[in-house]
C-alpha cells in the first residue's frame, strides 16, 4: 500500500515538473499542423515564426497556471494555531 502511494505521488511530482517538456514535445511533433492552422501569422505572405508564436503562448499560459496554483497553496496553509499557557 505504501509503495503504491509513493509511486503515485512520485508520478504526480514528475508530471508537474516535466509538463513544460511535454508542451515542447507536442509542439515539435505537430509543428506543421500548428504553423498551417494555429499560428497567428499564418495569413502573412511569408510567415517567419513557423508556429513559435503559438509555442510562446502555450508556455506563458502554463507558467501562469503554475503561478496561480502556487498562490492558492500559499493562501491556504494555516489551519490553526497552538497557544502556550
């Protein structure tokens, strides 16, 4: 039972730590599709970014979500205090 919980917690930690790499890998695997359909500059005569604008947007959203999660964790840490007599 303890090993199962430990593996689940370790997996969750690794997923959170490596989520930026998952975004990069997905971008490189789907770069042609992104540059043709999702890129902001796709209607330019000669698009120069080739989807990197989309990647920057996704990474900034991911960073903002992590910042919001960190703020939530900091706000809810104090549950009670112990007073000395």
